[in-house]
């Protein structure tokens, strides 16, 4: 499917910016079974390979509230580093996208440390160089322990995208 998308993708149009910078805030629940959840912030870069396909890389830092014995919760930091591809479904002022990334979780707090992340979202380009978007992401562990589920986590992110050098 990815090969087909690459073959059918239009080249980047003259005047379009190849790089975009994103900052985001998110709600993350890396492990549904343990009920650890929290919020954080992140940043990423996207490099447009074609008109509809971009390479993306980023990192985020979250503070999780993890259950401990006695019904209490303690805070724990979680860093996620991700790299992958993002496919633009339609290039209108509201642009839906699909993102596929490989994610490394540091430390291994959720019973896994490497996951495949699938995201579905949309960006609203309300100015020439700025877009506001939302992404719903699902984490599927690749090195899960025996008790982890196939889909072990989720994220909801609100992101602000800056497109330097854009002419449209």
C-alpha cells in the first residue's frame, strides 16, 4: 500500500514549503491494563517527500499518574521518540491525515518499550503558514510482555503547525 501511495503521489509543487514544525499537547494512556495516564507536550518535524507524503520525527515528554499499592497514584515521566510517515488524505483547508510511526518509550513503564503508532487526524490551515490540528493515536506494542494487550495505549493530541517559507 505504501509503495502504491509513493507511485501515485504527486511531486511537491513549486512554492510549497517542504518542512513544517509542530508543537503539541497531549493526553496519553500508554497502558490500558494498568490505568496509567497523564498529559504532556511534544514537538516534531515533517519533511514533505511528495505533495501528499511526509517523513515525520518527533519527541514528547509526559507526566503519568501510575497506580501503586493501597489505591494511591505516583507520578512518573515518560519520554516517547517517534519516526515514520504521514499521508495527507485531502489538501483542503481542513486536511485529514493518516500517520504511521515507530515509537520508543523511555522508560519501559507500560510493559513494553517499542510500539507501532497509528494516528488519524486533521489539520485546519487557518493562515498561510499556520495550521491547528488534532490527532487520535493508538499504540500497538512490538516487544510487549506476556500480560500486555495487542493495543496497549492511546493518545489524543492537539497540535499547532508552523510552515516556514510557505507561499500559499
